[in-house]
C-alpha cells in the first residue's frame, strides 16, 4: 500500500474549511463545479464529475471542524476502495489541513499524476477560502498534456 | 519506507527540462534563487538555500534528457540519505516528468508538507519552461502559516 500525503495552511477557521469539504457549494468552489450528492451526513454519497471522468465518495466519518473521511465507491479502478481523509487543526490564525489518499495498491504513473493534482486542488481550496476564488475543474491549472 | 510521487507534463523538449535540473542557472529559476555547486557531473554537489534552511544534494546518476538522481547529503534529519529522482520522457510536444522523493522513514507531518511543496515547485518548473518565469524561493507560493 502506498499513500498520497499533503499539508497546507489556510488562513481561516477550521469551521470554514470543514464547510468547504462537506457542502456541495463548498466542494464545487475548489474541486469541480460539477459536484452533487450529500456530504454532510455519514453514509451520504458525493458525486464529482470532471472533464475526464469522475468519482463517487461515500462519507464514512465526520467530526465537525476536525475530520472528514471518504471512501471511493465509483471511479477509476485504481481509486475504488481507497480512502481520502482530511484532518484539520487550528494554529493561531490558520487551519492546518493534513490530507491523505490512502490504499493505492501500486505506485503507478497515474498515482504520481493524482498526487500532483491533489496538491493543485488543495491550493485551489486555500485560494477559495482566503480570496473567495478557487480554481475548480474545468477552470483548474492544467498539469497534463 | 514511504515516498513522495509527482507527475507533470511540460510543453518542451526533454533537453530543456534536463537543463533546468542540472544547471545552477536552471535550478535557480524554479526552486531557489540561492542555488550553488555543480549539478552537471556525477559526484558533484548542489547546494540549495531557502528562507528556512537548505539541502545539499549529491549527484548520483545523470542520463542526459532522461534521468537525474540526487542523494540528500545535508539538510533536515528527515531528508538525510533520501533520494530524489527525475525521469523524463518525450510524448509529442510534451516532456512527462516523473518525480520521486524516496526513502522517508516515517510519514511524518513534515513529509506531508514537503509533498505539497514539491508539487508547488514542479508547477514553478513548468511555468519557468513554458513561460520563462518560475516562482523560486523566496518568490514561491506560500503553503505554510
């Protein structure tokens, strides 16, 4: 098993970051404009569609202002069954976001791509909260050919 | 052992990307303006200084236009002895960069930070080559508090 790990500090309250991870409006502001489903209840399923495909995430854990855990229940083969977690902690004026995408079977080239892409979307999340403007798909920074 | 993995496509020749990884001028354009040493010969040592510290990298392998491998010989404890590799391949008008920072002992919080920071600097490398303007330290996008 290999994991994708990231960390970013966002000048905001943990409540605000949590909202951006658990509401369709928040998620649509930084990850993909084409977001649907339910993210604010355990057992809910979020649907994320992108130019090149999409993912469904089942909400496994929610701890307001502290933690969100999703399981990928539909999407590319490499993603199915993997877990995406967000751990938040307040540090003075910032919320520290610790991100993990765990359970990859092999460190395939697609995993390299997803690692970089997650970082780009975390910067979009940071920008959304700090400036009011994120860069969700299809307005995201391109990293592929 | 846990690894940081990334992938980015850069609209350029592999020779141009290779130059940005092996010359002091190239490295100073995307990673840190305070770069010194020798990167274009096996056994050479590159010195990278940042606002908050620095790293020395010994060049272990060079395959022009294809691969660069460094070993960290000075820097933060967690980095000492780790390996940073760059594998390049041409795909039509793009060079695909596969990046690995391997040999971390534990997935500590600092590793999460470094994973995101590498992605930010890979985007700086892409920008340098595609637009002529990178964002090396101290002009880099801030991800920490």
